[in-house]
C-alpha cells in the first residue's frame, strides 16, 4: 500500500514574527500564567476565602436589620380576606412578655413598635388593607417583610387575589404566610382545611410553609420566623419611612414651609446634597440633617442617681423625646455649591449654532410648500404646484389627527341605528328596571365605540380613507413614503417636536447607569443606615402634613443623580390577563414606575430590535412598548392603571423600564386603499385612492403594494377624478386591493402640560 503524499496545493501557514517584543508576554497572559502556577491547595484556599468574605457580608447585613445598630425590622401586615381580624392579629403580636410595645395610631393606619431584648431584635409592624391598593404598593416598596394573613377556608377573596397580582408584578420583598382562625374549626376539619389551603397557596406561593396565628405561642414562633428569615437585597438608594413629622411655615406664606421628617435611614447612606422625593407629592431639597435621640432603643440607657447608687432609671421613649432638644445634634448641612438642583427641563438656547433641537427658524424652507412639509417631501412638489400651493399653508392638520374616529363615524352611526332597531323588538317583560338603573348609558356608548374602533383596527390595520373635501397632499403632508420600513434610512433628529427641546438625553444610558451605581457603592458620605435622623425639607406645601395626619404613610426616597430631570421613558409591558377592555393610545393612565406615581398619556409601539418601531393605536394582548414623557428613573418595575367611570382603578398592564432614550423612533403608518377596476396583464387602472389629478402626481414616487403580495408604482394619472394607471410585478386579481403605505413620526408636537406628569394620584379604594 502506497503512503500518502501531500500535493502541491498544501496550505502553508506563515511563521509568527515577534519583532522587538520577542519573548515578552502581555500583562493578561502573565497574570494567567501566575494563576496557573498556583498549586491546587492554594487555589482551593483562595476560593474558600472569597466564599467566606461573601458569606460574612451577607450575615453582617442580615444581623444589622432589627439590631441595636440597624433600623427596625419593618413588617407590613396585609390581610387577604374580609373575615381576617387585623386587631386580633395585632393583639397576639403585642405580647408584653415578649418585649416592650410602643403603640402608634394615626387615623386608619395602625402601627406599633415591638422591642425584644431577649431576641436582640426590634420590629416595626404596619398594616394596610388590600382595597387601598396605592398604600399597599407604596408600603411594600419600603417593607423588609410582608406578612400575609389568610383565611382558613378560602385563603383570599377576589380583592386579595387582585392585590397579590399587583404585588407580584411590582416585586415582592421577603414574605411570610400566616393563617388566622383555623383553631375555631372542628378538630376533624382542621387537617383537611390545612391541606386544602396549602394546595391552593401553591398557585402564588410555591414551597412556602403556612404558619398559624391563633395563640401567643404561635405568635412567638412567627416572630422567630420573621427574625431568622433570609432577606432579599434590593436597595439601590436611601429611603426613609416617617415616624414623626412637623411643619414650620415660612414667614412669607403659611401654606409653604419647612417639613421636619423623623425616621430611620434605610438602604444606603443618606446624603444631604441630593434631591428628596416624597411619594405622591414631588421632589424637594434637604437643607439640614439632625441626629436626635433614638425614641425606640433596643437597650435603654440606665442612669444611676447620686444619692442611691442602687437605684437606677431607664430612659424610655417618652424620656427620650423630652431630652431630644438638649441632645439634638446637627449632622450636616447642605452645601449650596454641591447641592443637586431641582431643574427638570432644559432651557433651550435659540442662538445655539449646532441647532440640535428644532426651532421655528429651522422649519422654514425657501420653497413655497404646505406647512409642515419636510425637505424630503419638498422634492416631490412640482414647480407649478409650488407656485399655486399657498392656499394650503393655513390648513390645520390637527383637526384630522385622529382619523380612525372619522373613518368609522359613518359606519358607526349605521350600526347604532341597527342596534336600536333590534333593541325595540325585545319585549318589556325582559327588561329589568333595577338592572337598568345601575347602567351608565354614556359610558356604555363610549365603550361600544372603542370596541368598534378596535375591531376595525384588527380587520383593516392602519387603513384610512381620503376625504373628498380635503386634498390628500394636504391631509397627509406630514407623511412620507419608504422603500422598506426596516432598511430605509430615517434621521432620528429630523422634524423633532418642540417638546424635545426641553428634555434631557443621555449619550449612553447603560454606561451612565453603571457608573452611578458604582459610585453609590463606594460613597460613604452621609447619614449611615440605621441612624434615627430628622430631615429639614424646604419649600414643602402644608398639604403633605395634612395627608400624614389623616393616616397616609409618608415615605421619602433619595433620588440618584439626574432622576429629577425630564426625558422620554420606554417601558416594556404585557397586558394583564384580568383586563380585556380596549386601551387607546394617548389615553390618560396612572403609572407606578419604581417609587414614583404619575399620570401620563403614553404611546404604544411594537417591541422589536429595529431602528424604527411601528405605532399601535391600541394596547395589544402581546408584549408592547410604552413611550411617555416622565422623570428619569433607574431600572424598575412598571404598573399601568386606568381610572374607570365609577372612580375605581383597574390594572391593565405590567412590565419594566427598558431605557431612557428620546431617539427611539415611533413611526405611525397610514395605509391608503384603492380598487382595480380595469386590469391588463401587469397593468391596471385603480380608483378611489385619490379624487383629483394633483394628488396622483404628488404621490407618484411612492411604491404601491397589494394585499395579495404584488408590488408596483404609479405610471400616470388618468383624467381629473383621481384615476391612475399603475404597473405591477405580476397580474392582479379583481378581488385584490391596491395599497399605499405612508409613514410619519410620533409623538406629534403637543403643548407641554406639566400637570399631566404630576406625581399626585387621587386617593381612593382600588378594585
């Protein structure tokens, strides 16, 4: 057998040329070599040291919570059923044998402090009913643990189930399940009730144990479970739950003044120069931080009297409050040079040379064209049309902005007449007076109209009609044609709305976010976590204290850099399965974005990886992207609520914040349709798309397509009634429809209304 010999075409690899650096190693290669040179024993020792350091850091954080040096362990008690007795649960937890109890009741919010020196732990219990959903969501953001109270027979009712869905969408901290009232059942039914309840709880709480809360012994076991439970670390900023608040009015105005908030620092160190956000009220500046005596010490101070050294006196919370003035110490004051500004908008410079943002002078062109026409669209205008097009400059396009409503107006009237005819044929015996009295006819008509528009949008997506009384070149003067929606270029800085001149923009949002989080971890300046401090917040309205006195919790978050500024937020949301009502774009909605609450009118678009994203007129059932003007926020969960006609708020979508990017282009598509009534092989005569010759010439450069996949273009107009001769890449069918796609960018220029982005939401029960 002959041996194999390589042929003349064998690959010859070039030898490596080291040059002057021959024999030297790069720093990365050198470090890898040193790492490889470590013995196996040294590698194991190094890995064990890293694990030990991480474990010690976690244990130190866990031991600090509820200890004498850390903030009290804040527990939010949420009863999930109407039959749950919250006072009875608090009575069992307020065991005088376990520790010292300090009651604190303000209006409808019940809370108390439990100090247990034996367990070396202190708890701060608060409560909120599931019906008051805004309060539950706000308090869940600052709670260390949520204690859910379940009913032994049903577990939770419809209101409790709805509250759970909102809490899971927002993100839960550590939680514990407790059953109240199972001992009141017969002995034979207690075991069956626990098995049935455990099986039902697996839906929301898989692999979680159910604790009992009927006796003092069970309450003690529950406290030990709360103290030893693993905590979820989720703190990116400093925050404070107010235990006390005082208002000092200013000399100029009694309704504005300085608010003194007292509470424990949580999360991160609290810097006096940062902006403070009070949930539901807005952003404010802190001018001073004081360090009063802790009113709830785990180990009270003991003072020996001079006359009798054997007698001692413990300073309780009342004594601490009395000595607060003399022991008051000012920790830090705000530095005017380093204090963060409350500026939320950019002040545009009209003399800026680069003209990054559009101005009134920027929209002027030399050629005489209809108002709002871009430079790209101006190339379509013929010379004779440019001389005679002055009459269209005064036309206001805002009257036809919502063309879907105009399109379905005539058809909606005919359908309403048919509905009325059918209603009159029903006999009077079927009509229920008691039922009809509860029906809001006006709300029913509005909802019916929304369902009709949503149905039309599903059947004929983006299709619009050309009105005979308005020329198409005027009606769609802000639109343009694209060869390909995916690949055709579109400058994100072109024809921006005037509102964009007032907002902030990041050069790279992800890099800025990473840098800020790194600085927060390294920064140690400010009031440490666990300190009891008093914040002096300036320029606060008196209404904040009124809400606090009525029982509304006062929660303050320290904003990260740039979080007080306005920009364009993009959020990825999914439709909540429990809500099927149509939600239209630019409809007023209520947002829970991180620790902020605000009202806004968002835009909906498709969530894709392209550089252009198609606008959606309704919130679809699948994943969508929401674009809205709002303050800059770090990555957080998002909840969208809609206010119904009866005043209740319903959850419509949940998701998370994707980015802060004003350059993300949301493109609205308008589809003009025509009918081919004469077909000659690959040529056809189409009508009913336009109604005059000038419109055909205006849109001649735009490509045509059909519903059955043909592509073509306009060759020439025929006559003066809008008929046009078109050529396609194949033969058309008489059942086919000729379409023309037009595009424009949204949001359109709208007045900048600050009230729409207010962080105040009306207080009302939620269902």
